[in-house]
């Protein structure tokens, strides 16, 4: 009994140490993954890398791109989450992880996507692909097109679900790029952050295979994968104190090793890096003159938050430069670019955001423009 308790305590201590956010690993970080990357989600800066362009089978992490393409189709209006998706013979004939679709069985697109994100359902991937693109093959073409579009140059998909196939591969770096792109679509994170879901009225329970959602504070997304060919893989994301990181590990040999190796990367990242915000979104950065407008002055605000991820303790010599247009002619639309603010460390540009008009300003009528000219000339 004492030996059993000691073993449990040691295991708990090991996992607890992995979850400590400020545990430093120093300059050298080792991982059992065949390929791994830790990336700052906002800037794309690589904080750790190992064989990041190595082309490897991703198993079900493939579904990150499946969800990304689907989310893009939803946002563009091509499809709706309330659409009814009917399973075909092709979808129902797939093996591996599945929700055991019967030919002709129907679910909403949202439930199909949940089945992919939470239950890693291969058959749901096939059905969703057919619904969005007409055929599974055409959907895979869209996946490959999207990969090229975001610069994932070491990626080629043969299917939408990740079962082993010749010529089906990606890299840790490319999966990190997919993760950055997926973060632009809140739907992907909403789906992959679900821990469980009751399908078929509670008769079929889905449990998320990404244990980081339970084990690691701030974890809220993405996808696991395993096959005997790929070993254990995970693309994930974590946010703490404004710092959002993306980690990808591929080819981890140990059971659950993709979780421990990912936590190791995150511990390193949060121990050694911090996000520094220098201007929040919507902050006033200056006033410029408006020619021929109903109002004479326009407030310029930041379009997005301006910040940068830096090694802890190295945020000295960082300074901002504001560039505003001298004036602007009405009409002006809210959100119209009127300048930019740039962030430097010494003389190196680190980040920049647009400065935009805070509100609409309509063009003044000719009478008001003449009156304003007289006011300027004669002072009345």
C-alpha cells in the first residue's frame, strides 16, 4: 500500500512540476518529439524549434486544417452551422475514430464539426467535406490550397481525416501556421476547447482527446493525433497573461508523451517570455485636421492592440513612433487608416499597427465650407 501511494505521489509531483508556469529550463531544452516548435501566436516568432520543416505523417492533427477550411466556409456564408449534413456510403465506410455514421443519417453541420473536434471522427470529416465542396476529394484540394496560401510549403494532404496514406504529410512549422490561421476564426477554438459532448441525444458520448484541456492552465484548443506510423502528435494553444503560444510536437514515441512534451515547451515559454502591451485597441493616439468635413478634427485610435513578446527582463530600449497623416479630406469612414504606430527595440522594428478614424465624419455642404473659409479669413 505504501509503495502504491509513493508511486501516485511521485506521478502527481511530476505532472504538477510540468504545470508550474515559471519553471525555467535554461538555454537548453530537450524533447523526445521527432519534430517540435513553440511559436508566439501574435507575431509568429519561433521561441523553440527542433526539425520544424521535417515532413511527417500528422495522423488526426490533419483535422486542424479540416476545421480551418470548414470555419472559413461558415464565415464566408458558403455554409451555415444549421445546415443538415447527410452521411454518404463513403463516409460510413471509414474506419478508425468515428461516430459510426449510417448511410443517410443526418446531423447539423455544427454537430458534425463537434464530432471532428471533440471525437476525432473520420466519418464526420468525410461527410463535412462532401457537404462543403461536393466531394471529399474536392475538399482535400481546398485544404491543400489553403496550406499554400498560408505558406505551409511542407504540407500535402491526401484525405481530410489523417489515416495513413502515401503522400500525406506536414511539418511542425506548417501546423503552427495552421494554428495561427485558425485563431482568426473563433469557431475553431470554440469547437476544439469543448471537453465533452453528448451526441444522439446523449446515447453517444464524445470526450476530447486533448488532455491539456484538463491538465494545463490556459489550454483552449486544437487537435491530437496518433497512428502507428505517426506516433503521438499534438498541435495546441495556451494563453496566459496576454501571452498566447502555439506548440506542436510530432512523432513522440511514448503514450501520452505528446502531452508531457507539449507542457515542457509551454513551461519553457511562459518561464522565459512575456507579452508587453504598449497601446490597447482603440486607444487615442492623436488628432488630425479634416478638410471639407462637418467636423474639423478627427481622433485617431489604434486599430489593434500594439504589443510584443520579449524575453523576460529584456524590454529595455523599446520605444514607439507615431506617424499621422497631416490632414484628411471628408468624407471619412470609421476605421479608415490615417496613420500608424511603430514599435522599435533600439533601431529594429518589432511591431506596428494602423491608426484609424474613431468615427464617421460626413462631408460638409458647400455653404458650410464657404462660411468656414470666411471664419478663417476674417475671424468671425
